[in-house]
C-alpha cells in the first residue's frame, strides 16, 4: 500500500476531466482557485488513460471510462474521482477506497429529466403514437381513434417511489392521472398518490406501469413473464430504471401476443458501448415500443446540475476534506478551518490505529483542536484540526503508522 503525504498549493493540483464534461465544471474549479484544469471531449484509450492518470490529482469521468483496480494502481497522485453521472459501476469502488480515493457522483441531478420523459412516453403510448409514427414514415396513414386514449383518469402504477418515482407521480397527477405506487420502504405519498400493499397490486391495476427501482439482487429480473402476465390486458410498461430489471424476451413476447399494447424502454441488459456498435434487442421491429438509447436523464439541464454538483463535491474535498456524498468512503462533513491547520488521515481500519495517531500528536506536543472520525469496515478516515505552524514531524509520524493509506495536509 502506498503511503502518501500531500500538501499541495492549488495551482499545482492537476484536474483532468474526460468525456466532454460540461464547461460549468471547469468554471467551478477555476472559480475555486484551481488553474490546472484540462477538459478532454472524449474517453481516452486505455494506454493513454494509464499514462494520464498517473499525473493527475483529481479525475472527472462519465460512464465510458473504466477505472479498474489495475488502472487505479497507476494513479499514484490521484486524490479524488468525480463520476459526472449517476452510476458509479465503471469504477472499482473498493479498490479506490483501499487507495484512499473517495469517489463522488451526482445521484439526483437528472431526476426531473427522467420524470418528464416518462410522462411524455405515457401520453405517447396511450395514444398509440409509436406505431402510427412508424407507419407514417413508411407512407401509411393510420388515422383512427381506435386504441387511442387520454391519460386523464387512467392509473399510473409506479414501482420504486424514490426521487424519480415520486416526482413522476406529482407530474402525472397534474394531467389528471390516478397514481398508485409500490416501494419496499414505507414512503410518504406525495399529492394524492396511493401506496399499494404489493407489487402485484400495482401490476394488476395500472394502465401504465413505470419502473423506478435501483439495480439490486432483488430487482434484477423482477419483471419477467409471470409479472407481465399479471398486468392488465392492453396495458403499457415503461422502464427507464436499470436494464436488468425487465426480461426483454418476455416483454417482446407479451407485445407480440398483444397482451401488452405498448412499452417504452430506455435501458437494456446489454447496451452498445459506443454509437459505432449495433444495438441488438428482441424489441427491434416492435413498432408500438418506444426504444431510446439510455437518455432518460440526458438533458442540458441535467448535465448542468451534474457538472455543478460533482465539481462542488470535489472542490470541497480538496479544500476542506469533507467527503459528504462519497459513494465508497467514510462520510465526514466538516466545518471550515479558517484558523487551524487540518490533517486528514486515511487508514486501514485496524485495532489500535486511533491510539497510534493520538500518540504521534502527543509525542510531537501538538494540540488537536478538533477531531472527526468515520469508518467503514475496511477503511477509516480521521480529520484533525491542529494548532501548529510546523506539521512536519506529525506528518512523518503518521506516515510511519503501518496502517496508513494516505495523509493529506491543508494549511
Ligand atoms: P431512488 O434511490 O431515489 O429510488 C429508488 C426507490 O426504489 C427507493 O425508494 C427504493 O426503496 C425503491 N426500491 C428498491 N428496491 C425495490 C424493490 N425491490 N421494489 C420496489 N421498490 C424498490 O432512485 P431514483 O433516483 O429515483 O432512480 C431510480 C432508478 O432510475 C435507478 O435505477 C437509477 O439508476 C435510474 N436512472 C435512470 C436514468 C436514465 O437515464 N434512464 C437516469 C437517472 C436514474
């Protein structure tokens, strides 16, 4: 395990942003006094990434850059990672933690964008627009009111009543829909939404079922043939959550047999890695299914929110050590340290480490004005505000503790 000791001036801190992260992130860093910010419009090939990662202190990525354990081993100076997106699957989070690198993301910056798209899809599906649109492109004029319904008075069933699900419910009520929802956690209903006792109750009663659950062992394959069969004849299914929640073959077969009238799917069990790769799905050719390339949360406004949110978290971690919002790290929310010096110590969470840390301070005769500690089973993060102008002996002492992963010092 590498032990490092940082006390870098802001102008020496190098920040590399990949994959075309919005300019407002660059502006946030510059406004906070960081001048060495480079933004690259694409992901980097692996060999170039390995080269560049060894020399930067903060790295911003989106979903296409894979940070595996072996890639992170090359990141000798890396202090923090910002995933300028929602998911963090592209990073080996445990490996980052073991190297003392917190990873931040923006989990809720695109909530509204997803909710708006799903609402629009609900209207489109209830009017049979996807198939009519496809027919018109082929020169066929499907002018009919058959199978075309207003959403007013219809039932929207939401499975997963979190940030997106609950916001969708409010928007749908604005159009006069009845909203029912199911969540494994007891959730306060917003507006007139009605909680259901079970997922089956939602499936059996909704005209449109929309899924807004995370990717977990319990949700993977949660909507398979049996669940789809429980849905009302002629109902619609929307999935803009995670690709493995719905069995696509089962859905395709329910659409082909006319059990379901339509669907809108934004996420897939396997998605093309780039626009050059062909999108393959059993749903291709099902004209009453809206297929979108995982863009539920992809709007200008969401990108702006994400850029601001993640850049702010990275700046805060760099400036004051706060790890609030980190997905892989003990979370410490810290006050300003205007007068004191601040030492941040990341260590393997082993018995006796705290005592060893305190010994270093008492041997150096340095007073600790405040101490903040949070731990995870394998890693601990302790922050100490100290009253000294010469932290050198303490920093050396801390680095000599065998469990030390990294030490950082803020003047
Ligand atoms: P959230 O964490 O706020 O809400 C998820 C809800 O699902 C929670 O209330 C949770 O208790 C509930 N839940 C978990 N397991 C469940 C189960 N087995 N049955 C019923 N409910 C269950 O998450 P948020 O922000 O609302 O996002 C929902 C999903 O949307 C996530 O999977 C996220 O990755 C995805 N998403 C997709 C986007 C896209 O571009 N299509 C963009 C943003 C998010």
